C-alpha cells in the first residue's frame, strides 16, 4: 500500500542526462507503491534517444515547452508544447527534441524505469568527473541491467524505425 508523498522543488533526484540536460525523478516506485514513475526532462539543446522499448512499462510524454519528434513502431509524430503522447509497453520507440530549451514530463506505469535512468545518468548532487557524459555504452549496460531494451541508435528527423527492428519485436 502506498502512502501520501509530497516533495518540493529541489528535493528531487536530479540526473545529468542526454545532451547535458537534467532528468528529475519526481516520483518513483518507493513513493508510489510501484504504481508509476514521473520524470521531468529539461534539455538546453536538441538531442535524441536511441530506438528502444520498455517491455513492462507504458510511457506518456507531456511536452510542456519546446517541440520534438516521436517515433512509435512504424509511425512518426510531431509533439509541440501542450501535446501528449502515449507509448504502449513493448512498442519500439524513440524521440528527438527539435527545439532548444525543452521541458517535458514523462510518466511510466508501472514504475521501474527510474533504475535505468539513475544507473545511466549522473547524480548531480555529486561532483562530476571531467569529460563524463551519457554514452551509448552506458545506456546499453543500464538498459540490460534494468529491464529496458536498446534496439538501435538515435534516428535522424527524416528516418523511420527500420522494419527489421519492428519485426524482431512484435
């Protein structure tokens, strides 16, 4: 059973994430009884995720500021401020932020994705080693250790998820 939980600005885990942005873990399994996780991603420059899937979690994006492209299976969508996207579990997907200064919420249900983010990102409460960055190797290692699946590299704006990746995961 979950208990009520409240946290204020500055009380969330802040991770350095893709493109030097910040991924805040607003809610995690510990605080929601495993029901859901909520993350806030702020990115100062256009950046992209690798093609991946979450076998056990549905994911929702809410674009608060900025814009991006979202790929889900064989479809591509544009997402602008105020837009929302639902990405069902086990569906290959990726995103590419197309504007600078992005602010986006991501909701995962059930929780669990936070282990992947914490493992691959850098906890901003600790001094960062010179030259540290989120790398494709760190993403693959963290995904394998935390129940996520990296399928391929980030996509260019005009690409689609390759059919071979889609057919291998249907």
